[in-house]
C-alpha cells in the first residue's frame, strides 16, 4: 500500500522587530539627552526607578526605530540538521570570498564545500524519507492508520 505524503503547511510566525531604516544614532543620543531624568534620580524605590528608566528608553527607541510586525513563512525541513546548516553557512562564506577575490584556490574550496553540502542534504533527505516509509509500513502492518 502506498501513501502520498504532501508537504505539510506551517502556520506563519508573526515576528515583532524594530525598523532601523530611518534610525540615526546621533538623533537617538540627542533625544536621550533631552529627557528629564529627575524622576529616576529622586525616586527612592529602586524598582520603580528602574521601571521609569526602562519606560523612558523604550519610548525613545519606539520613536527612533519603531516596532513592526513581519510574517515569517519559513518552511521547516526536518532533514536539515544543525550540522548541515553550519555547512551551508560555511559555503555562503566561501561564495562571498570567491566573489570578492576571484582566485582559483577560493573557487576550488567553494566547489568542495558546495558539493559536500549537496551530498549531505541528499543523504539526509533520503534517510528521512526511508525512515518515514519504514514507520508508515510498520503502522500498516500493525493495523494502525
């Protein structure tokens, strides 16, 4: 018996991050210097003073780099392990270096890295699919659906 496994859809994650496109460090420092810090200095309760300080800083951060919500539609590939992701990052680094230097030694290092990533991904994906089929077969043989 054969089952068709469709790619499962993942609910998008809503990420909240700061928008630094219009951020200026000079303006931020200037706005911090214009804040009246007397309530923080004269507050005898340390926790209350810390909360005031945090509120002042958050208000200025919101003015300079506002919070925006972004949708992450990233798909989770179960066969991509931490090791493979590190190899992909290393390959990206080699590619960046190759584009900058254009030396044959760098090209060969990049190709070796690219080929290693490709073979690791193929093996990991094949292992994942093999294990998935094996678990489906054992479920079918045991009568579970």
